[in-house]
C-alpha cells in the first residue's frame, strides 16, 4: 500500500490490487485530504456518516455531501475533501481502474 502524504484519523484499506483500491476513511473535525489529482484513476466516493465538503477544480467553492450521497471524479480532476461537520465523517472511496498516484496541486485561482 502506498503511504498517503497527509494524515487523517483513520484509513482502512478494504481492497487493493494494482488496478483498484477501496478504502474507508474517517476524518475528524477540521481534517482534510489536501488538493491533489490522480493521473490515471477515477475517484468515486460515498459519504457514510457526517458531512463532507468536496471541492474540485471545476467547483472550487465545493458541495456538501451527507450520508448516502456519492460523487464520481474523473482522472486528472483536481480535488480536495474535508470534514464539514462538528463530528467525524466517514467516506467509502473507490479508486480505479488504473495505476494509483497522488499528485499534490495548488488550489484553483478564483476570480
């Protein structure tokens, strides 16, 4: 498993192959997965618990997601995920198909 360049409360890898990763992540209040992109894999996330804010290069202000909400991001789309609530949030993340990488990016410039 590749070590992430960020720290969150918990990351439980459910499945990892050279082509697919499935993880359950728990973010405490104020925690985030900083701006980044993946060159080959798409991200699909499902909010399991709490409130999560997803910001993308196309929507830097972001959108709030609650339990049962999901969103898919294509490979190459810059994004940031953060806990937007007062309690921990849990997210199921499916990444694939392709080689996983984590490319840190800067936040988009808004005018």
